[in-house]
C-alpha cells in the first residue's frame, strides 16, 4: 500500500513534466512560472523530507503516512482546479509538503526493517517502483493531456490523484498501524529491531524536531532557487545576486548550527556523523550530480520537443519511455553483473551519461526530429543514469551502521530531490537564456538552446565522475 502511494507521488512528478508546455499555453505562464510549477514540488519535498521522517518516528509511520497522503490528495485537487499560474505554484508547494510527510515512511521502514542482503533486495524493489513510476508518468501525462477529457486539458494530470488517493486512504486506514510500531512485526520482532537500531536514539525515544535547522535549510534553498528561476526574466537585478549570496551564507549558518547541535547531544536535521561515514560524502556528491542531470535533461527536452518541434504531449511522453525503461532494467540487474565490473560501474555510468546527452543534442541539431538513432541515445541516458545512481545509493545505504540508517536514508533522499531542483532551476534558466538570445521558440533556435544545455549537462556528469575520484583518493 505504501509503495502504491510512492508510485503515485513519483508519477505526479513526471506527469507534470510532460504537461508543462500545455500548462504554460493555457495559463499564459512564463518560463519562470513553469520552472516553479515543476520545481516547487521539489522545494518543499526536499526541505521537509527529514522532518517528515521524524514525525513518523514520533507519531507512528502509519498515522503520519495517512496524514501526508490526505494532504497530497487535497493539494492535487486544488492543483487541478487552479485558475492561474500563481495558484498552481502555491498548491504544488503544498503537494510537495504532503509527499514529504507521506514518502519518508517508505524508505525509513526499509532501512529499519531490513539489513544486509535483505536490505539490498528491498532497495531493489524500491528502485523498481521508481523506474516504473518514471516510465508510466511520461506516458500517462501524454495520454491525459492529449485526451483532453471533458475539455479539461492538463488538469486531469493532477485530478487523477484524487480517486487513487481516496482509495489508498480507505485501505491504509484499515491496514496500516496507528502507533509507533513497525507494521507486520510481532512485539518481539519490534523489540529486536529497536535493540539493533537503538543506541542513544532508542533510549531517548522519538527523535526531536530540529526546527531552527529546518528554517535555515528552507531559507537557504529558497534564497538560491528564487533568483535562479526569476532572475533571467527580471534582467538579473541586484536583488537576485544578493539573494544568491545570502543563500550561501544561510547554508553556512545551517551547517554551523547542525554541528553545534550534534556536539550538544541533540538531533540535527542532517547529522555531521552521517556525512563523515566512509563513502557518504562521495555518494552525496554523485547523487546530486546525477539527479541534477536527470531533472535538467527531462525539463529542457520536454520544452524542446513540444515547444520547438511541436510534438504532441503523447508523442513526447512516449519519446522518453526508453530512458525510464532502461533505467529500471539496469537498476534491477546491475548487482548480478560480474564482480570485476562493480567498481567501474559508477564512473562508467557518468561517462555513458555524458556521451548520451551530447548525442541527443546533436541528433536534434538544426531542428531535426532525431531519427531512429535518438532512441539509442535515450537508452544510453537511461543506462548512464542507472549506473551512476543506483550503485551509489545502494552502496552508501547498505554500508551504514543500523543506528545511522534512518539519517542516511533521509539525507540521500533529500539530496535526490535537491539535485532534481538544481537541475530544473539551473539548466532550465540556461535553456531560456540561450533561447532568448537566439529569438523566438522555433525548431532551429530551440535545438541550439537544447544543444547548449546538453553540453552543460555532459560537463556536470563528467565532474561527477572526476570529483568522485578526487574525493576517494583523499
């Protein structure tokens, strides 16, 4: 049941990505508005994710999951009924908050319930849900927008969550535990899990809320995101640069506050001890890089194929399917590949990702439709993303100590969303800047803007691999 909710939340991300150009036309939304519609969800989701996990610790994962699901469902209804871009952006922020309360319970339960090889298998199923949700979201978004049900246009991409959410609320109310225990476990089993994962946290009970840390992290993310998205349309005024500088300063204050809280024996939002675990800093860097490439690639490519080439929403959704399908296939099978290959998987994934995104840009160059080779390039992107992401995430989570598992899972889940947010904000801005310098949104100028972004994405992928090698040597 909780994986069904995970699937719905992920589906919504990719459905909205395909529907973005149609939303822009219907609501007369600017490029910055579209970036905020797509990225707004990730802003609140990433900032509130760890707090959502701690709410599950305090009040029980079943109860908190249902609260988040109810908020997500209500926000989906509000998004579907929004009459303007500003309303839609606000409700997307609320939708992200609902996901932040609902989704952490899934990964948290995996981390607390399983260990060793069982944890790896459970994470494999979790990855499969991510992959299937990504593929289904692209296609479902195209189908719903093209169908134009009752003349509703893009609105069904949000409204489809309402009946699904209501069904899950009814089912979840009957099968999910309302207390703080783990579902599906006997009292003795729960005691064993607590004994294994406790340490100081279990002796103290539920983790305390780090409200100052939450405020500082939210402020830092907002101060950086808003000028990146709005600065281009405003001509990069002085306030945008001041906001970026303030965001960096607030982030440093956040790091200092978290360190001091940890030294006092408190429960920081992001524990420095977890970041100091061998391989964790490297995993954070790689996950951020690969998800930034993923978010930027999907966003700018959607704008090009629908806005520049005039593809229908359905055709655009089907175009992206090979990337998601290959991502899922590779993500589920890489552990069974020869042991001698394992250490080279992540660098090879980044390299393949860099080559593949450049190939996509070159195949679209001059306003071309890409041809048959485009699908091979899409498959390369999917394989590269999987090889750069799945081994890094799984290796980091499988290696942490049981008492740090929840914090490590929350950290990497937060980084995953922040990476997506960075990708949409940075590469979306680069696309619109380049397009503006070339002229109207036509096939040729759009393809040139896309190619610029693809080279930038390839550079990011290359830095992800090289920086990882540098950190490992250190």
